[in-house]
C-alpha cells in the first residue's frame, strides 16, 4: 500500500484542515456515483479512504509518523528480542503474564502495549484487533473518515409572468443532467431562490446529500414590464379617445378590465390600477399596474383626417414645445 501522504497529495507537515480538504476533493472526484462502471476510480476511491483513515486521525497519524504502524494501519513488528523485554520509545512492550510462576505455568497470557503505557491503559493494543485484521474480521474501527454532507448545486428556472402571478410549476435541469419539476409559488419575485432539500450532490461515506438551489427568473413579457412587485404597461389609444376620453379595455394578469381615460389626455400620461401587479406574497402587499398612454395615428393614410388637421391647425394653432425654448 502506498504512503498515505502520497495518496492524498499532501506534505507530511500538512495541517488537519489541509488534509481534510485534499481528501474531500479527491473523494468527490473519484466517488463511485460519479464514475459508474469505472473500476479504476472505484479502487482509487478505496485507496483515498484508506489513506485518510491513517492521516485523518490524529492518533493514527502520530503512530504512522513514528513508524509504529504501516500505511495499512497495522502495527509494525521489529522482532521478538525476548519475552518481557521493553520496546523502545513508541514501540511495544511484550511479556508473559501468568497466574502462578514462570512461563510454562498455568493461566498464561501474552500482551502487547504501546510505548510505556501500562497494560489496559490508554494506547494498549488489543490482540483481537490484530487477529481480526489478519483473518479478515476488520477489527474495531477507531476514528477514520466520517460521513460528510454532499455539495449544493445551483440551477435557474425561467418562468412566464403569468406563472409567477398565479403559481404553477417549472422544469429545471440540474448540473448532473437530471430534470426536476419545481413548484413556483404565486407572487414570487424575480431573483428569489427556492431550496430543494436533498436534490444536490450525494454525500461521502453515507453522508446526507446536498440541496438544489433554484433561482427564479421571470421571462420577458410582450406587454408588461416588471418592476419589483409593480407592472408597467404602455397602452395605445386613438386621437379621439385621448381627446374625448372614455372607457378602454386594458389587459391585466387577471384578464381585461375597463380603464377610464380622462378627456384631453396626452401621450405619456400614467394611470394606476391598484392591486393589479404581482399578488401579495411573503407578507408583502400586492403590486400595482401603471398604464402609460400612447396616442397612435391610423396606420393607413386618410385624406379626410389630413383635411381636418389642416383646418384645426389654421383655426386653433398651439405650440406644445413653448416651454422648451
């Protein structure tokens, strides 16, 4: 097995935070969920986790740095110089414990201890761990990588203004290529975000998945312009409607309503329809619809209109630009 520092691509002097960061990046890159059918990636993922079990745990890292354990986490033996002989610093003490006399008597046990620790103290080596490792039992895991939450992903849902006004759903494509139906609440504002729990990247080592964060963008509308919760509409009117006034059918997000045009209204005059913007949501009141009048001449030429305008010009001349001079 390779040196765990080489596996993770970090120096021996790396801090715990640097080691954890390197592990998370590699685990994410070689995770089986992202490399389906790739046996080499699967093996690399296993190697990365094994390396982190050593250098990601302070106790095991210290033991590995001192040469007490190998890259596989198993103790390194330097031979048996004799029963009862003490090991060097950081090594093992080995000896017979008997119930009544020298070796060869009854009730005999062979013990291993790390460093100068007393039997049964902190750091004592349990032979069951060694035998479990040797015979495939795996032993008792101490430390090692912990489950980590998956990363969040971001996406954008572009929705029609009518959907924003009345609520509905929108289809979004996540970075993974997966498609989701997102519920769009009535009255949501442009740029607001919706969090979908558990729809992000899968977690490592059985950790919970991340979330999908969907930003709502309101699509451009052919008539209405959205400004916060208010709407603006430029409404074409005829010359006689602007001159004489009247009630004019005007589109809103809830259908057409009759808008009263005061007599002698100029182009650019703004009329307000209260509550006809985005509906109330999130504790905010409904927006308004601001209607700007735009006087339009007939699209086709009319000799009668031309004659009447000449008569008006000669009989009632005026200068609408007088204040600009």
